[in-house]
């Protein structure tokens, strides 16, 4: 099964956060469905998120979580990205 790189944006009080996840699925349609299900429970405290285009809103439109992109990748490419963005090079 292929791996898919899922990019999710979270917007709260005009502050934009980016989240990256890896989903293994049969195809892009299945990966999108899994991502949407994941996003529905992104904020555990809100039991009734509102469905919006490409995502959900939480706390009466205070927080918006959207699927920004989805693309096929490999676990190695995804790991390289994570290491690059979460490594501080002191040299």
C-alpha cells in the first residue's frame, strides 16, 4: 500500500499552524477519507465539530482545521522532512 503525506492547517485567532501526517492507504481517496475522520476528532474537547469545506470548525468557528494537501510519498522522504524541520544544526 502506498503512503500519503497529509498536510493539515489549523487556524485560531488568525494564527496559522501546519501539521504533517503520514497515512498508509490503498489509494488517495481512502487516504483523504482517513484524514477527514482524523480531523473530525482533532480537538477532543469539542464533541460537535461543524463540517466545512475540506475540514472542520471547532468551538463555534473559533478553530478551523483543513486538509491543505495530500500527496503520495515514501516513509523515507517523510522522515527526511521531519528530521530537517526538527533538527537544530549548531555547526
